[in-house]
C-alpha cells in the first residue's frame, strides 16, 4: 500500500513523499481525523530551530498530536472506524529508572521521525489508546481539580 506523507523539507516548505506500507507487519493503519499543531511543530515549520538541528531532522512529517480513525488492523484488536489516539513516541528499549519518553533511544514523532501528517500513518497496537477513554479520563482529572479548588 502506498502512503502519502506530507513532509517539511525546508522551513515553510512542505512536499509530498510516497512511502510503501508493508501490510505484512502487524501494524494498525490510521487516517488522521483531528490534528493539533504545537509550538515544537511551529518552530520546525518557521525555521526557528538551529540550522544544524534542522539539517539532521528534515525531511520529516510534522504533527505528534492527533485523533485518528482505524482503517486497517490485522490483529483484530481494533475495529475499522474506531477513533484512537496514537502515542507519539516509540521506545526501543526499557529502562528501570528512565521513563520511555526520556530515553535517548526512543523515536518521537515529528522530532527526527515522521509524525502523523500523512494519509495513513501506522502504529503498533500497543502504542494506541481509545480516544473516548483518554478524553473521559482527562475530563475526570480536570473535574477533580475544579472540585479541589
């Protein structure tokens, strides 16, 4: 399957790249529905990162925050149409002290590795969460904060 990836190739310049998706891998294929552009994405897009950092990381698809719809899941864990939140980092090792988000070996979307700005990004099922449950937990935490105040 061919995936359209919208990559930042230079500050303020996005181009479309075409990448093969290996359907034999046990990865969920998603279609982004809602995306959020954060300050980190803006710094890359506007060219506000140091030139040596930009040169190491580009070309790269931006966006590491999104809600996406399942379009294919070979494992059957999710159904087509399920709304999920992909976790933007992919750890390559475990450490008993350092959390996966802080390991130098972790691959973080839109920070040297393609983010979700593509037609059909892929993620392993372990790196996905149901959007509804994440949003409900966040609302419950916010409500608890308001009650505590």
